[in-house]
C-alpha cells in the first residue's frame, strides 16, 4: 500500500509505504479439493457427524416429533453397540438426510424388536414342545398331514352342513334348469 502526500515545500515530498505480510485478521478459506486424508484427519467420523446432526435437528423440534427424533438418536446409539461400524455407516449413507435417518432408525428398531420377541416366543415354545414331543412319543401321530390329499367323507359332510340353505327362488330355478343371475356357469369349451 502506498500513500503520497501533497508536497509541503516544492523540493520536498513525503512517501509512506506500508507493506505487511502478516494478514492474520483475514480469514483463510479451505481449498475446495481437499484430499481424502485431509478429510479423515480434520472431519469427525461419519457416525459421530450424523449423531451431531441428529442431535442438532432434534433440539429444533418440539412435542411428539422431538420425542420421536430423540428416540431415533438413542436407537442409533444402540445400533452402534449391536452392529459393526460398516453396517451403521451404510445405514447412515443410504438414508440420505436427517429426517429419513429418523424414519430408517425407527424401522430398524422395530425389526430388531420383533426379532427379539419372536426368538423369545420360540424359546418359550421350545420348552412346551419338548414336553409335547415326549407325550406324543408314547403314542399318537407326530407327522403333519400333507395338503394334497382328498377330503375325507366326514370333512365333506361337515362342509355341507356349514353351507347356507338354498332360498326358495334358487330351488325353483334349479328345478327349471336355469341358473340365477349372479351365477355364470363354466364354458363347455375353451375359446383360445
């Protein structure tokens, strides 16, 4: 920077030069093309960053959405404990944004919860079925009935009893040989 002053006397001029190489007060921007190593060193890990983003988002909400968001935050913490790091990172990357991450975490949590309930039921049923198997081993049939067998006479009679009785109009039409309006018989031949 150079400033010239107006001469006081015709023979004398003053020149002031200011050159400062210390520009500490000017903020430096980070380059746009950082290397992968720079990003790894300076940025927090993906999981930590998503937890911070999720916590920031949750703190802006109120009421039920806030509760749902904080529940997703703690579901993410639980998922970190239960699953490997790669799986958690894949879930975060595939979810896209914070809002979809909340929904995704709720879904994953429900799946894990239903699996645990199913395992618990299977464990309790295994104890019951062990006693049933020992009782059935003494006598009785242990193999299931296959589906492709024709129905027995007793089953057919039971189905006939379960049908609704015909109306007088339907009986009249049957005796005359006509079908009711709602019934269309199968064709005698195919028209392909």
